[in-house]
């Protein structure tokens, strides 16, 4: 056989292989062996195929004694994209199942479960791995649980929303090897939730240390707001200039310069690490972030609810539960009252929990470290998020929050504070109440005395005979001890609205 004929055969085989590759049904990268699908709702399943190719997706039990099976069929559009929906009742949680995708080829995904799926996002305290927490060795050793599944989104930035991930992430069964480098907060949350619900739990971890909420918000949403319009416009200009410079460098055979798409660029992480997840069916999200926004804490009052609404709008699952962690104590402990950017950020988080539907906040005033922005006690953080999920997402009649300030009244030169989430009653943990300050009409705050009276707290200070405002835990590192008897700490708060360090200057 001549070399020319051999070459022709090789080219024909390559062409045929290429055609077959293009024809292959392929699911989105979220759909792998070991995945968890959300129960109790319609679950989108999507991917690519040949334009006009008929795609059938089915899910069936691997147990021969079970008759469970669902299927759906659709024709891929002119771009080769397809999407079907599979629905499962709340009672159909469990597994394992097999998902079969049929077109011109067949793909079978094994060890699939139906249960609860949560997004776990934020910055470094959400990213913090289990291997670097308190009691890590014991927690890792006990972590084997086939009903908890882990998925980590690779770090990636993008200048427009992506429909794919960087790399090739896979769902993994929770065990000592897979969990040690997984988010500690997410794991402890999932562990407690799985134990309480008794169904499979899937955790999708997507976080990046040192990042601002702006990076996790869609660009069009930022552009529509006066506070971020200029920042978004500046980024758009920088991006256009970069693309032009990069094109010239490529044409000249030069090294491509570094672009502006860093992790804190507006929308960079939404585009690269949130958009690829949509519209995977989820129950809700947990979030631990805010340290990088403390310098603009007042603006966070608007930005944070805006980001939450952005995610909800894009997922199109209504007001799904969004639970978050209030900032931990950090930096030097001071003995006298002073202004604090971190206190203002905690206030922005508290306001979000009070005014944004289906949100909950985990207060962690007891697990801070004055010398470390990454406190190692992550188990209480996950546990309190799980309590909030059980109450807000699943309707359990349990107390999930520590005391939250409600209102105040002045009586005989003293202030009476009233609270929500009193639970079984208020308690001063480990000694007399501390952390309260009081101010009069001069707006100067002094350390105050306080005591519990029933479900209220009485606050007074001899230096403030005519009190006007009370603050509690208003510091970078609050030293506080007001709890409820349900074992949950009170959120720092203030009764005044005096301009703080990050409020706009008029």
C-alpha cells in the first residue's frame, strides 16, 4: 500500500473521529459520578450534542427491587445545546441511582444521589481547609460519610459569564482524603445538616481568599447602581485597552501582558465561579465574606443585599435561603469605646439579616483571634449555619439565633433594651455582662454597666445621666458575653445612627 493511500486513510479516520466527537452527547461538568441532585423541585440537566440531535436523560435506581425511574427527552438546538428537567419529590431522597444520557452515544453516571444541595462561597474564611482548623486530626479521621458529597469549583476569573469551569472538577465522596483540603465551614455545615435531615447533602464550594463582594456580583447589576457605576466603567475601559494591547502583542509575537481580570475586578468571580453553576438546582447558599469590604462598610449595606438578589434573580429559584457569617472579632482589644470599620461591617450584615427575606446570620463573637484574621475554630461556625438552615430552609421550630436588639426605652436615667430571639432566656456567660457603652446628647460613649432583668437588659453609666444611645460589642474585637440559654451569642448592635468611619461625607 502506498504512502499516499495510507495518508488518505489516516485523514479519513481522523475526519470520522472528529465527526463522532462533535456528535457525542456531553453533559455539563457539574454532572459527574457521585453527584447530588436537589430533591423537591425541578432539576435542570444540560449539555451539548449535535444540532438537532435527540437527547434522552433518565435516572433510575440501581436496586432491582426499586421501580424508581424518571426520564425526559429533548432535541438539541441549532447551537447543539440541550436542557431537560427531572423532578423529584421530597420523599425520593436517597440513592444510589444511575443517570443515563443517550444520543448518538450513551453516557452513564453512577453513584448519583438525591438530597440537599448548597452553594458555599465567600473569601478566605470560607476557603479555609479542614486540615488547618482546631482539632483537625480528629475531625478528618471521623469524616467518612458516603451521604455527603463535595464539589470544589476551580479558581477562575473572567470578563464575561462563563458556562464552563476551568479544569475538570468532579464530585467526591466525603472521606479523610477528600475532605482535608475542603472548606472547613462548609464541611461542618454539611455534616450537621446531613445528621439532622438524614438525607444526602451535596456541597458546592466556590470561594477565593481576599476578595470583595463586588467581584461576586454581575457587572450589569453593578453598572445600574450609582455607587459602583464608575468602578464598573473604569474596569470596562481597562479591559478594552488590555484586549487591544494583547492583540498587538500577539501579532508581534510578543508575550501577552497581564490583564485587568484579577480576582477583585468587578464581576470577575461571578463570571468565572458562579455563572458556570447556574441553573444547577440548589436549596440555598452559605456565605462567609466581608473582611475585604470593611473599609467600605456603609456601602456594604446596599451591596450585600444587591449581590444576594443578583444570585436569586439569575438562578430563577425564587428567594432561596441565603445564610451568612458575621465577621469574627479581630485586631487589638481596646479598653475604651472607639469607632470601628469592622463594627460597621457587622452592622451591615445584621441589617441584611433583618431586612432581606429568607436570610440568616451566624454570630461568632466567641471564636475570634486578635492576631489572626482566620480564626481556627470553624466547627461552631458551621454548626450555627446548620441551625439557621434547619429553621429557615426546612421549617424546624428551633431557636437558631442569639439575641437580636429590638428596641430601647429610657427610665430614670437608665436604658432598658428589648430583644428578639431570646429563646429560653437571656444569660451572661462567664461573669457579669460586658461590652455595653452609653452616650448622651454629646454623642461621647463611655463604658457602661449592664444587668439582665427577665428578657431585657438594663444599662446605665454614672457619667451619662441622660442616656441617648447604647452600643454593644462596637469594636474590631468585641469582648462580649450576652447569650441566650439556647447557647447562641447576641449580635453586636447600636441604637444610634451617628455617622461612622465609612459613612458618606456630606
